[in-house]
C-alpha cells in the first residue's frame, strides 16, 4: 500500500459499514415513529392525538404496513450494528468508559457549547446519549413484540406488566427516542465538523 493510500485509510473516522447501518437505522426509526403515531391515533392512550400531517401511512392499515415493514429493517439492521459493535471492539472503544461523573460534566459542557469533539472519540455526553438511544430502540422492539404477539409471547407481555402496560412502555420508549433525536440532530447540525464525516467517513479539513 502506498503512503498516500495508507494515510487515506487511517483518516477514516466512521467506517463505511458503520455509516450504512447508521443511516438505515435513522431511516427505519423515523418510519417506525411516524407510522406509530398514526397507529396510536386510532386508539389514543392519553388525552391527545398526533397531528395527522406528522404521521405516515394515511390510515390505520397503511400505517401498520409501514410499521411492520420498517420493523424488520430496524431489527435486522440493529442486529448487524450490535454484532459489528461487539465483534470489532467499536462499542468498547467508542462508548466506554461511562462513569456518571465525567458523563454529567461532559453533558453540561455540551449544552454550554464547550464540549471538545476530538476526531474519532466521543465525549461522555455523546457516549451516554448513544447507549441511551440503543437501549431505547431495544426497549421499543421488545415492548412492540409484547403488544404484537400477546398470545404467542404471553410471558414477555406478562413481564411488561400486561398488554396495557406494554403499550405504555412502547409509548415511552418512542418518547425517549424522539427526545434523543431532537437533541442528536440539533448537535449533529449545530456542531461544526460532525455531520460530514458521518456521510463521507472522513474528518472535515480546515481549508
Ligand atoms: C433517527 C434516529 C437516529 C439514531 C437512533 C441515531 C443513532 C446514532 C448512534 C447510536 C450514533 C453513534 C454511532 C457509532 O459510533 O456507533 C450516531 C452517530 C451520529 N449520528 Fe445519528 N442517529 C439517528 C439519526 C441521525 C440523524 C437524522 C443525523 C443527522 C442529521 C445523525 C447524525 C449523526 C452523526 C453526525 C453522528 C456522529 C457523531 C460524531 O461523530 O460526533 N443521526 N447516531
């Protein structure tokens, strides 16, 4: 390998596979949320409905079709991401350590606009946010399975406290994801030099 080629491959911040699973994941999560809002509107749990303009599917059956299609994409893609993260050591390198003290300090710094974004390293706030997002997706999938197949998976539904409780868990997992997405997209767009590498793989260069 030439020196130039070696330097180029060393430059990669986010490997291609990670970028592919990240963007598929983002697409699938957004489809799940928007179609989920339409399904929720057909039988609201709480005293409100989501504005129809922010939902996907047009009607209940259409929304269910979107929800179940994206469910497979999300589940299989998440599995690929988790296997990649564990087998390549990516999770260990990028998400650990996660000590509460430094995480809180880094979160405060991030909201004050003082966080340090070192190339290829996430600060404590990012690490906690990404682990939070992954756990929220897992909770959404598990609680979703409990309300999708309450007879076949009755132990799982019982573990969630029954069908109605599982619906609430599913709703709050969605809420946690929406909370994450609002902050995540805000930081990704607002912090210079963060978004482009998740598209091209390479750090942004000062021209
Ligand atoms: C909608 C659901 C989304 C989820 C669940 C999600 C989740 C994640 C996770 C877990 C990571 C860490 C990746 C890793 O290193 O393993 C990440 C990184 C990243 N995401 Fe997302 N993401 C979502 C949507 C988006 C969107 C819409 C954008 C852009 C507007 C975005 C921009 C980024 C960027 C730029 C990074 C890298 C951050 C950095 O290097 O500091 N994500 N995302």
